[in-house]
C-alpha cells in the first residue's frame, strides 16, 4: 500500500494511508492475530461474521427493492 506525498504534506499522506488500511481491514487483522484463537472459537466467530454479512446484504436489498 502506498500514499503519495504532495508538496511535502506528510500529514495528509499519512491520513490517506490510514484510510486505505482501514478499508482493507489491516487493523482488524492485526487485532485478530494479536492473541492465539482456538480453532473452535475461530469457526464460531467466522460463522457469526458471515451471518451478520448476509443479514446486512438482505437488509440493504429489502430497502432498495422496498418489499
């Protein structure tokens, strides 16, 4: 990942880099890998994340289609 520095404005480039990292999920990955997670806990976490993602998509679809 990279951020372009224009006119020696490092603060703005750093802010852009942080936004890119946030969007890509780098911070979330770092937080998850900070401690060991048992395989059973990992499976249950992934299952709940999947359910949340599916519900979110369905909710947006219902809002868009108006059913």
